[in-house]
C-alpha cells in the first residue's frame, strides 16, 4: 500500500517524463492528426501532380495526332493534285520532248487556285531538254502580294544530274511514284526554304517525260507546328519566358519546321540540320512514337513525338515540367496554408478534448489521495456505464478492501507488540528505592516507562504489598493483554 500511495502522492504534473496523462493524450492526438493531415496533403499533391502530367500527356498526344492529320490531309491533296496534272499532261504529250502547249496555262491556273499556305511554286521539269533551255523547267511563283502569280526565270543548276538538291526530280524518275522531298533551300531557283511534292509524268507508251511539282514554303508549315501548345502563346509571353514548343522533321531526320531558324535550311546549308544533333534526336529517330524525359537548359522536359502515317514526318512536342508543376505548386502552397490553419485548430480542439477526457481520471486520482469512499465525485463517476464508471467502482471496492486490510494489519501489529511486551514483562523484577513501597499505579507505570516499557497507568493494578525480611516486595498486577504480574523489589537500604 505504501508504494501505491507514494505513486498517488506524486505531483499533479504527472509521472514518467513530467507530463500528465491529459498532456500526453493531447500531444499524441495532436501529433497523430497533424501527421494524418500532412499525409493526406502529400498524398493529394502527389496524385494531383501525377494526374495532371497524365492529362497533359493525353492532350499533347491528341494535338500531335491532330497536327499529323492536318499535314497528311494537306500533302494528300497536293499529291492528288500533282498526279492529276501529270496524267493530264501525259495524255496530251506529243512525240517531242517539249511540253504540251496547255502546260503553262494549266500550271498558272492551278497555282492561282491554291492558297499561299498550300503552294508557293508550281512547275513542270521536262526530261531530254537541257536545263539551259527555258522550256526545260516551266514554273510559276507567287510574288508580292502573294496573290500575284508570275513566271519563274531560268534555273541556275542542272536538275538532270543527281545531287543533294535534285531529289525532287530524280526520285520520281526512278520510282515512277509521287515523292515528298526532304526540306532544302532552293539555291538557283526560287531562293526559298521549301519542300517539294512531285509526280512523274508518264505518257501512254510508258515513257518518262518529266515531273510536275508543287513547292511548299517551310514557313507555311509553321502554322501546323504552332498548334503544338498547351497555352496560348501570348499567355506565355506575358507570364513566363518558358513555354512549350515543338518541331517537325522528315523520315530521314531533317528538321522541317522549328522555332530556332538556325536549324532550318539556309543558303550556307541547303540541306538543313538533322535531328540527330539535338539531345533527344537518336531516341526520336529510333521509334515512331514515344515519351522521353530529358534535361534541356537545366529544365526537365517531357518530349512526346508521333509519326505521320502517310508522309512519315515526325511531329515532336516539348513540354517543360516547370509549366506543368506551376499549378501543382500553387496547390502545394494552398495545402500548406490549410495545414498551418488546421494545425492551430487541431491543437486547440485536441487540448479541449484531452482535458475533458482526462477530467474523470484527475477526479479518481484526487479521490484516491483523499478518501475515495467519502468522495461524492468518485461516487458520481461510479454511476456511469462506461469504462470510467467501471474503474471508479473498482477503485471504491479497492479502497474499502484496503481500509479493512489496513485495520486488520494495525490490530495484528498491536497484538504482536503487546505479546512481545508481555513476554518481556513476565516475571519482571525491578529494584527500586524504599519509597516504592508507597507508589500508586501512576508511579509504577512511570517507573516501567523509564525502564523502556510502554505501559500506561490504566494497565497497572497494585493488589497488595508484602513485607519480607531484607526486602519489601510490591506486587503489581498488569492488564490481561500484558504480563500477569510484575514484582517490584523494594530495597530496605
């Protein structure tokens, strides 16, 4: 019982680490709720970020498919148109190499019917006629304003010879099929960055007579490339220097359209630049479509690409993750603000709840320190039907049993003490002076007490005195729970 009471008597600040139960409960609940709130916030941030990236990838792929379909549709119309012109001229071609008389009118009318974005130049290159002859290449081009159609001049190179810039003529001649050229700078001709769509002219006898071609200015393909964006260009210009972009390259990897003009064909580099020179170029050329993560200018970029089914051109969409993470970062700041505000609210609420929950325990502790059987608050708690009521009833029963046991222990201790005292006093004889013959009970008790025996006057009786030769004996009768008798020897001297 002494250990229990010493624990109960500890300061109200608590035991263990100096925190009371209510304080520990408050910190545990607050810590758990704050950890849960932080976990939910991080969980939401992670999945929102992941979901946003997935949605962006889906939108980017859809834009790539849409741009590829637009390119395919445009080039398919030009392929069909060049094939139609080639068949029409082939039927009217005579036995001589020179072109039919209707060729010029047909070419000029056709170019007039096309928009500047669809065609910049249309031409008929004739087989068997020297390139120095004006009849070797009949062509028309757009002049300023672009709606004005004028005849082109003499070409300054021989397209009958194979070279890097004569594929527009050599490939249809060799394959007898429509051909879409790589991007190139038309040196010696229109002096423009172009892509040629050419169709062979095969007469009814199967003789190759030349090619009909339409040149598309690379700048006209910029409209298709600029469709590859997630936000309007003006928004990016106003808010951030970082924005998404894209480019187009041919099946052989030559860059057709790109925001960096240095990568496009130029007079100094008529064939242009290969995509292999870019950091992600080999991966793009290796597969028809895909998604790649790459660090460009110290910014993580999501690079998606898709290959046009008809032309084989690859459309590449580059999205900086900095743009994608911007709304997620805003969400993270909002979650952080909610977390801070929620932390204050949670700590206040948890403190109130912990204090209310710990109140019955404090009542029980105080009741145990006092007399729990007499505490009305403990008796009130004992009427509850929950665990607190059960503990209160248990404490009341424990207190009653402890009181009973304490009383029994005291009785047993007193009994043992008295038995020991009786044993020591049995047949005890004390030598005292002659005055002791006249002592009363109080004086006898005082003498016994001086000798170290805790005997009270009420426990002493003197039934008689006996005169003996040489000594006087004072018979002292003690109470029944002590010795039966004590003799005090009274010396005569």
